[in-house]
C-alpha cells in the first residue's frame, strides 16, 4: 500500500524528535515523532529527516536528494535556524542567505506539490548552553534569544509572502513556559519533552488551519475496521 507522507525536515531538533530520553539517565519524556506516528497511524507515514548541526546552507544540498528518492510526500516541515543564527563560526549563516535558502526550499517543495510548514527557532538558555560550550564561546560563537527572534521574524515574513503556515516557537515557548521556560530545554538549546509537546500542539494548530485535510482528525483510516472484515478477508481491499 502506498501511504501519503509527512516529511519532518530540519536539524538536530528534528533528528531528536523520537528520543524519549533526551536527558541521559533521565525518565522517559514526550517525543514529538512518536506522537505524530501515533496520531497518523493508518493515515499517513511520518518521514523523519533531521541532521544534527546542519544549517540551511547544507540542508539546501540535501533536500533535492530527499525529494528525488521519496515518493508521495504531501506535507513537510522546514525547521532550521538554531545553527544559522549563531553569531560566528562554521554554522553561522547570514540572515539574507538564510532566508534565501529557506525560500528555495519552499519553492522546491511547491514544485513537488508538497505543502510546506516553516518553523522558527525556539529559545536558548545561554547560561546552561554556554557552560558546556566554553571552547565555542571563547571563539565568539554565541546563540542569543535576540538573534533567534530576528531570524524567526524574518521567517514569519517569508511565510506570509509565500502564503504558507509559520510556527513561531520562540513566542509559544515564552507564552506557555512563562517564568519556567528553561524547563522546555534539556541542555539550553535542544527541547525537553515539554518543549516538544508545545511544538506538537502549535504544529497541529497550523495544520488544522492551513491544511485541514491533513489534520489527523480529518483523515480516514487505511482499510476497514476489523469488525467489518469478512472471515476470509476477501473484502479487505474493496
């Protein structure tokens, strides 16, 4: 059977989307990828393509290959920026280039009749993140919420121009996390289960608004309910 596919495309936060133990030796936590697979079971396949440490510059090289070799992708997230927005270093991508890269990805997806969803970067707890990144900090490689907001706002503008949905995770984290927003992160940058739950909820909201036919509650199960299957199974595919 050929299932329609929902592509999750991005950096480490996408790569870790199925990780139920984002904190080593910690308790099981909510996992975005597993939640989506559960909600879309017998409706649509979830195709995860996340690449830790990658930027929009590098991801732009990968996306054409993914789309060339995968069939029936109907909807996709583009979630990049947490690396691009770094102040300096090999992962830093200037804002104009970053936006142009994302624009090219959106255009490519549209050429394949894929419905894109752009995701903006979340928040960064500098104190926690920089404690483990002393070598990078010494070289001037900083991530700040101020720069994340600049990149997120530029993505929101792009999404509006391209008439595609946008998820402003930094604002959602601030609103839902309140004074305890740091709990939405594990190491100061990557998401905890609580962070992924907010991501999930915001994602489903925009799907319901922009692409309601692909919201799980509006999709039909593949094949009949078992109660309607004849003993010999002869009507399963009818």
